[in-house]
């Protein structure tokens, strides 16, 4: 199926972007080439259909489901680099499937650019999450998916926004023993005296307005962290 219909840049402003949610478990939503916008955007994204268009059950356009009717607003649920998955009204009933991006009215030329940037960012972040790594540019939610809850949190609110520090500390238990002598047998033996917790590894994550700006490791470098960076999440277009 040929998806090569040119985009109509007529303009639209995307809603604010929020933290992504944990990956879904269904086979449909585990495709590595698909970004699911309901996991990424704070509000549903709607697009105006400007002409009737075929709807397919697969992103490759092999199996046709029906026709998306022009003149309506549909919900954009997912996307690849070439096609969109939408939910809207078909000729006779509701329909969900893959369509060409060229059937929508998009009022702002920057919309398409930012949507592609979002897609590329989320693909990169997904690879980092799968590898259990963190990077500068991630959101705090994305960091917590890798490292869990911070051991300590410091937050600073100013007129310009919010900044702070998340500290993740790994401890190791150290057992301390004393040597004693049995009063009957006069044999010496080791007896547990007390246990202490000592810091083994530390990862400090600095952030501004929910985006990671710096990562610092102490002691041995943890395999689950990365020196790479990703583009910060766009919070308003």
C-alpha cells in the first residue's frame, strides 16, 4: 500500500506533554516502531479529517477495515514515522486503524516537525528503558522506571520554576564480630556483635522542571546508567 500522500500543513497546536506511563503488555502495543501517544501526551490529540480515506488494521496497509469519513475530528492514538493510528467514525460505525498523515488539516507547520521530534525521542527513550539506563534529558518519571524511588529528594522552588536533586543510594550490610572464650571449654569463637549499613554506590540526578540536567555517579559505575543524553520532553508547542 502506498502511504505517500503529502501533508497538508494548515495548523494545529499540540497539548502539553506529560511523563510517559509504564509500557503496556498487549502484543498490539509492543511494536518497537510504534509510539503510543496516550502513554506520552497529557491530553488526547485530535486531528481534523479533510477527506475520506482508507483505514487499515496494520501499519503496513495490507488489510483494509473501511473508510474514515471527512469533516470529523479523530483521536490520534499512535504513530510511526510514516502512518498514524486514529480512532474515529467510519462510513457506518466507529473505526480504529492506520491511516496516512496526509488526510488531516494541520494549521501550524511546526506541528509536524515537533511530532516527528517527539516520535524520535520516545523511540530513543524506550531503548534506554529496555536497557535499564538513564540519561540527561529524561523526565523524572522515566528515571523512576529504571531506578525506582529515590532514597532522598531535595526540591527548590523559585520564580523561574522547580529544580532539585534525586539521590539513589545502594547500601551493603557489614557484619561485625567479636572473639569470645567459652568459660567451660576455654575455646575461642566468633560472635556477631552488630550490623552496620555502609554506602556502596550512589547516583545523583539533578533536574529542572521535571527534566534531568545532570547525572553523577560515585564509587563503582553502575551498569544500569548511561553517559548519553536524549532531547528533553517538549512541554508546550
